[in-house]
């Protein structure tokens, strides 16, 4: 079963205990659970760590705004949304007066950190099964590391509290990355490879953090800091576990079918049946909250969703650069992008929802000529459109394909082009692209870097990796590369140095005098 089932729903009722930092009238309700009276039993510990996952499925998390913030700044994605909280992300024009969107992500990830800190402070003293205690602490370290990964990556210099109700000064970006790495290291030592063999009350739970997930994200943290040897070691450790593999059908990574599959290292669990019927916006959790994703309606094509997010024509053109071994377009394109693909595969009928692309947009030449998001949309099922706001498709945060390509990148940086070429071709082979391993092995380091950039766009279009790649590769400070990005995506014309980071919400600066705004805001 998914993590967000009965055991998780019980924990949500406890979140009210942990959610408020406001001063209240100094009276004690003898019938109310308090933090000091809560942390007593094994069930309390399990409920507490379950609560740590909550912020991943709220509006600022992966229910809606984390995918928006991570996707729109890449050259594979654009936005014409009338809501500037969305469209200004891609134009690098967010302001500090209105924290809608990015401010919700900032706040909710810190709420997640607060809950992790409570687990890490209180669970060690609970008398309970030792192996289960380790797994609970490992999940808290992993999730705190994941929340900090996002905050440091998106906002830069941020406070790093590790204790309950702690106000701390802004830390350096370098210190932030050290915190991330230390949390993932602690998680590796405590987490199991899989929950199918734990034998505890958490046995067979899907969605919980694992040792492989902590290894993969630790490797990613090293990679983002150009520590290629340490990153390569972590990625190779994941590969050598022997429990992950590429799915034969790329599509299986982005639908409700085949969730938590062999390629998935960590994914966020959404459901159409767990919990209540309301979306998880912001604020104190309630019993009516469900576990829906609102990504599908936000990214959905016109007349089926809001179309706040779209692929770029550049992304489609990139897929068309190389045919498969049987002369077809890269199948990853047909999973990622909706378009009038009469010249590629479907020859006049592109199925989507309960109609076809051509029939849906027959009366609009503009719609017919445009491109839309297909990945993570409910185009294959029985839904007529996305206007119920309710999608149950899990968000895959770490796939095995990413580990393979990140490992290949590390090997290129260390000078081992042959190994790099081998792992690149593993991912290409799943997409039925020609075997060019021998050719790639002869490339220079820079040629291979460019090839990796191309391969990663094809594999991860609309998965929120592209802008992270652009930034960490230094393209924004390279005049030639920046001009190239502008030619591919006009949104880069308004980029200013420093705007690769999101602004710190003004409320955080007002509440903590030791926090300063990012430059250029």
C-alpha cells in the first residue's frame, strides 16, 4: 500500500499539535494533546515521522508549486499564465511584495523541517523496537535533508535550524550544502533497502525513504557542488545495489499505472482515494484534506486544464534531432509533449483524454500549432478533462535513469569517457535510439558535456531538472551559452545575474533580522 493510507491519515490529525508557532492564551486544556505529552509510544514515533512527509503533498510542495518553480525556468518550459506568481518565475521577474507561490514553498518546507526536528529530538528517548526507531530516525534525516536540498538549491543562503522552535541566523550556501549532505549521510546509515523485509509495523509501506534514495540524493548534492569523485561513488553504490532498473516502457514513470516501480528510487505518493475530498492548500491540516495532485490541471492543455505551463518549441525540436533505430521519433517525446504530430507517428489522430488532439483543436489554428504538456497528465485514462483538480499520479523525484546519467557525467569529469558513454547509451537504448557508445567514447570532455546536456533534456523534459542543470553547468555566466539559451527560450532575455535564485519571502526577513534578501531583488 502507499504510505498515505490509514496509518498516515491518523498522523494528519496530530499535525495541528505541531503547526502553530503563534502565542496563545496561557491556559491548558486537560483534554488536548500537547507536544510534551505526545512523544511517549512507538505509535507516536511512527505518527510523527508520517507527519514529516505531509509538506511534500501540500500546495507549496509537489501538489502544485514545487513542480512549477522547478520547471518553468528551464529552456524546455515556458509560461503564458495570467497569474504572475507562475509566469514571472520563467521570466525571472518575481517580486518581493507578493510571496504567492514561492513563499508558500519556502514556508511549507520549513514546516517540514520543524516536524523532522521534533522527530529527531523526541524519538531517541522513546522505549520502542530499536530497528523501527532507526528507520523512523533515518526517514526524518532524509526528509530534512530533502527539504534543505530544495531550500538551498532554490533560495541560496537560508537559516538552518536543527532544533525545535529555534531561530537561527542565515547560513552560507556552503554551510547549507554541508547540512544537506550530513543529513543524507545519517539517513543512509539508518534506512533499509526496502520495507518489504522489515517485518515491522511499516512492512511493505510504499513511499517511505530508503537507503538507495538517501545515497542518490547525497550523490546529487555532491554533484551540484562539483565534487565528482564523491558523487560518482554514491551513484555507483546505488547501481551496485542491484534493485533498480529502467522500465521497458518510459511511459510507466508518469502515470498511475506501475507506480513505485523498479525505476523509481523516491516518489511522492498522491491518491484519489486516501483521506478526504479537499485539496491541501496551506494552513493547519484538517480531516477533510485529500492527497490529490493539482499538477495535471495546472500544466494541462487548453480546454482540458489551465495551461499555466507549456513545453517550448525548442524542446520539441530537440526530440526531432535523431530518429530511433526504426526511423521514428524518440518515444519520450510522445510521452512528454502533446502536439499535432501528423508528420511523426500518429498520422492525423493524436489520442488525448476521450478525443484526439486534431478534433479538440480543429477550430483553432493557434491551438493546433502549439505544444502542450503530456507528462503527468491523465490523458490515457477515462477522464474527460482535469477540471476536477484531482490527479492521483505520483511525482517521481528520483529515477534510476537520473542516477545513470549523473554517474555518466561524473565519469566524464574524471576523464573516463568510455564509462560515461556506456551509461549514456543505457538510457538511450531504452528510447530505441541508435547505439553510439563507441562514437561517444572518442569525444572530448566538452563534446561529452554538450551531449550530456542534450541527453538529459530528452530524458527529463518537464521533470524539473533542466534549470538546475543549466545553473550548475555555469551557462548563465557564460555569454555564449546565455545567448544560446535566449535564442531557444525568449524568457531568458529578462534574466539578470542573481535571479537564478528565488527571492527570500519578505515575511522571513521581517521576522528574522539576521536574514538578508538575495541580490537583485
